[in-house]
């Protein structure tokens, strides 16, 4: 998998939408009459971090709203609400996507991973979460879930990412406090590489 | 626990890939106490609180720089299913984002539909003022003395005008509050920089006495100065609507509103007219500044001259220019980055005119010895000896180096600290401050642990609640400076009470007892395990510490924090694109409490300064006064690919600095100026206007005065 940035996250959304359209989940393919949904709320079940969440949502509900308001998973943040900041990043069937630009109904049947799902069920942290803590790769922490999801997605495909690969994979994420340097160090360390400036104590 | 001076320039090996700051702090290794909650998504910010049955609220806002509301269908909004309230009380707006009313509904979707149903029709009113230049009637005359000095200096004068654009705080968690209404009481979740002060006014809005509600602010998604005004108009409206409908209420503004109406760093224009001597000595002159503020004047000050350099006899004048744009608020070192940009670039221009190295000139002009030493160290670390003279390079990619200095004063602030020791040996440190990302929670924990002699893991820090003893607001870089002495006192008081119990039990003199390594010791030998000592506590022990403005003002162990930053960058003169490669930031902050957090503060300040220097620009439409980029797509903030290698160096050489000094603000002051100087060095002409975007670089090189 190539490293993808902001446009890449958007592209992966488009690719995913295409996939769901082909599978018929979004209604209307292969000559079938398009199924009509809404405007009233419809039943929807989302599989998030391996858990099924049943909800009743209007078809215009974004995946981000469904996660935060209906599934109670508020780790995924709304920051820019237009695909520019990466704060609402999630993995959909393992692919990085910004959940503010996706309809919840398009994700029925998909396996969704949010920041709450990065650690194992027994609480064992993802190596990147541990590295974020150790390298102080967060300040206010509001962008942190998005960076972690993007970083975990990068690590899943690229065992030893270079600094430019890390920067490219996270190009769709914005941090306002200014933690980028420590984030890069965290990814480098989590992938068994030497940080840019080694500020940790063994 | 060591406090070694590890920044002695004479003994330094090369910087890259070495743990330069290790050994310099009270706690080198601790990670922030709330890091686990933040990396797992468990941290609940105010915006994450969604009580069942809450009302969702939005402001109705003016869409232009100046406009009259001609019509608005409030009845249609009220008729939308789910809308419980629609009220538009004002008819005029004098900036984009000015509030004229609100809608409340029982879900975000109903709220959106209600807002759309209003179908507001606005008529624009005449011309709008969107830039400082538009508001200046005439360039001011020089004062008599400055005029005489400049006339006498002949050619050795500089007359230059520097300008900066409005920077929005762009906190990632927007401004707002959620009122969890519980009938005869309430919990108010506010995203604020002042938990204790956020209570003010809410009693009236909620119709509840202060004893019947609590302000909670466990986590804040960024503030940078814009969240210092208590509960804000967002919290006040949410409280009033909650009280009126006896329901929970939620009002967090959206991204566009955050840009438009939650404060900003005002724009600036600085005209410098100075006389200098052949050796670069500045004789003096006159500096006129303007600040581009909101419709009401105030808040546009530009901090130049900064007082960090000897600039001779300078007179100053300032005027605020009212723009049809959102109001300014304090923004991390208010007035300073814009002033430092003008001052540093001015010095580089004087140095170039005199044929001097700008570092050599500055070393003569810097007033504080410590800052001069930091500048010498930073120059060595960046490799200043490889700097070429301005404009000496050919070819498409040109390298430049620049520098700037900083300082920040100490502001006293009151803090009440409590340290509770429980019978099981656990310790709680309590004060009503908040952690906006600076790491204040962790600082309180480290100081308490250090004062008592217990491990950090034994300490639970309770902050972010208005029911705790009053703590400081996060503004002016005061929280660590002022809470550290209070928690030192409280921690020692609590420890002493435990030791007195041990003394009573064992007969050992209390002044010979210490706490270390999980036990109470006498002359280094174990007397009792810490847990056993705490089991002697009859109920709980509370140690108290108080810092008043008076005690801090008298404290000689704290004071000003200086710093110096150095930039190494490339400019592509064919495209005008600037690529910053390295920034070395030498920063004093007195006694370092936490190495990791202190480094993060420096790195963050540098990155915000870089973003200010190269990207950030609130763009108002000249015709309508509407902000054309109220989003994070076209309001560009530095991202991962814009990052240089940033090397924070914590200056711990100051032997008098037994206490912590301010750190939040100073590292963001000099960065933009240092970058501007480095660009000047690379291309040979100064770009006197921030942000230094590629078009300005190309215009400056084409002799079109990208400068203005």
C-alpha cells in the first residue's frame, strides 16, 4: 500500500464509496431499482472495534456523528468537519478514511476501527500508543486520535517507514499545539528505528 | 534530582541525536499523567459530553463585514420539528460572525434544519474596512527630536514598514460549553483556560447559587489565550437556555465560527525610522505601530521596541485601526511575535547596510548577559560560521540563516494548593487550575512528589473543577511559576505532618526524619515503611500551600525567561517556496520541572511561530468583509510536511534560577522574525510582510517590494 496523505485519505473514501456502491450497500447497482431510504430514521448496525452498535439514524448522518452521538465513541474528534484535518480518522476495513466525509449507512457491514480499538481488549496498548506516551507526542490531545489512527494504518503496511513516508502518511492531519516532531519520533521508535533527536532515557 | 548546567558551550559535542537536556530537570523521565487517557480516546473533553435529552444550540450570525438583517423567518424555524426556540433580537452586524440570535433544538439535525428555515436576508451596508492601510488617514509626521536625529544621520537611516496578518487561534476543540442540568443542580462542562473564574456569572445565567453547580474542565482541546474569558458567551447562552427549559444544553461553535468570532492575534503595521552609525550602533528614531482590531478599538498593541536590544533613543506611537472583522483576544505572547518580526528584520537590514554580520551586531546590542550567551550557544549549534553574506548565492535553491531573541516576564498569580495524604499512603494534589495541553496536571504531580519525597506514581492530581481550591488561569505563562511554590509548600506541610506522627510513635526527632524510597528514614536508615507511617494517620492529612501575588512578587528565585532561536532554511527562488530545515531553540525557564514537557512547550512555540511566519492569513473579502477562508483547508496551518528538525535546548545555566520561570509564551516570540531574517539572507532582499508566502518572495526578488 502506498503512503497516502490528505488527498489520499479523501481518495480512499471515494474508493470505499465505490466499493460499497458495487456491493449494493448504498443502494442501486446492477440494474436493480434503487432502494429508497429516509427521510425518516432507519435502523442501522455498525461494527466498531468488533462490537455491533444498533442505532436509528437519518440517512444523512455522517459516520462521525454516528460514532460520537449514537455509538458513544467520542475518541474520534470533529475538528474541521470537511476532511482537512484528519481529526476524525478511522479505519474502514483496514483503510484510512475521514469519517466526517462518509455516510454512516455506507459503512453497514464494514469493520470500523476507531482510536478506542487500537489497544487490545485486555488493555495492552498498540506500540504506537506506547511510543506516543513516551515521546510526549501530544499536548492538548485533541488531534491525537487522528494521528494515532493514521500512524497505525501506516505501520500496518510499512514496517519501517522513512521520515518522508511518515510525513506523507500524516499529511492530512493537523496539530495546533505543535507536537509533530515528537509524533515522528514516536512512529520511528514504534517501528524499531532511531528517533530524530533521542530524548528518551533507556 | 540534579540541576546541572549542561549547556556550557565550551564542552558541547554536536547536537544531533544526543539527549541534550537530560539531567537538567526535577523529573527527566516522567510522561504526562493524562497521556494514557489521551491516546486511548478515553479523555472526555467538554465537547465530548452529550447528556441524554440535551438541547443543541447555535448562534445566528452576520455573514458580512457590515450588514442589516432585512428579514428572517423566525416562525418557520420554530415550526421545524424538534426546534424549541428561535430568537433573533438584533438587526445589525459589523463583522462576519457577529451574533444576532440563536436557535435551540433537540438534535443537531433539527438544529441545522431550524437554522436553514430562518432564511435570513441580509443587506450589506456601504464600504467595509478590511486592512490597516485602509484605516490610516495619513502617515504620521516624525516627532521633532527623531526628525532632527534622522536628518543629521544622512544616509545612515532606515525607513521601513513591516506588516503582519491576523492569525486565528484555531483551537482544535472549538469554544463552547455543555450544561448537564439536574433539576436543582448542574454540572457545566466548559472548554476554558480559567476553571475557577468560569464560574463567575453562571450563577445568574443558570438561576442557581454557586454552591449548586460545578464547572468541570478536565481536558481542553487547545486555548492559546482565546479561552480566558470565563464561560464565554457560548457558556452563558447554554446556561440560560438550560435554565429556561430545565434541560441539558450543548453549545459548541463550528469550525467557521471558531475562526470568525472567538478571538485572534490582530494584524499589525510597524513603520520604523531609525538612525545608525557606521558600526551598526542604533542612535534612535521613531517607531509608529498600528494594530488591526475588531469594530471596537483595543487589543492591537505591537511590542516593539521589545527592550531586549539597545536601540538608542526611540520614541513610539501606536494606534488601533477598527476593521470589520472579529475581535482580537490574547494570543500566546500578545503583541510580541509581530513586534519581534519587525525588530529582528530591522536589525538584519541595519547590519546589511553596515556590512556587518547580524549575529555580531546583535551580540553588541543584546542587553541581558544570559541572552547573549544563549545566542552564542545557538549560533554554534546551528553552524552560523557557514552562513554566507546576504544575497551572495546564485542558482535556484538558496540557503539562509537567521536568528531572533526572546524574553518573558514573570506575572504573579494567586494559587491555593492542597495536598491530601490518605491512610493507605496515597496522595492527592488539588487545585482548581486546568491543563490546556501545557502539562499542568503533570507539573503539579511532579512538584508535589518532589516536595514530599514520594514517587510520582503515589500522587493523583485533581484539577479542572471549580469546587477545588482556586487555581490560576492559563494565561501569561503563570501556571507553573505560581503553582510550583504553592505545591512545594503544601507537599512539605503534608510530609511534615506524617513525619510528626512517626516521631511521636518512634521518639525520633522530627527534623532528622526524611521520606525517600518508599520509606521514612533517619540519617539514611529505614525507620518505617511509607505505608506503615501513613497508617498512623487518624483520618486524613491535608497540607496547604498558598501563593499570593505578593509572595510571588517577592520570590527572588524566579524571574524573566530569555531565549535565542536560530533558523537554517532554503528558498527556491524560481517558485518562491521556503523550506525550513532546522531550528535551534535555546530557551531558559529557570528550574525545569519536567524535561519532556518543557521540550514540548519549546517545540510547540517554535511550530506556531513557523506557521505564523509562512502560512497563516485571515483573508477578508475587500467588497463584503466576509472571511473567505474560515476553515482548515484555506486557512493554512503548518502540517507534518512543513516541519524542520527542531532542537530544543533547555538553558539551565542560570545558577540563581532555583524556581521555575515562565515558559509557555517566550518560545513562540522570535521564530517568525528569525525565519524572515533567514529568508533575507538567502535571497538578498527583505520580505517585510508576514506570512512570507511564495508570491511575496517572488515579488521581492523582482524588485516589486514584496515588502510594502
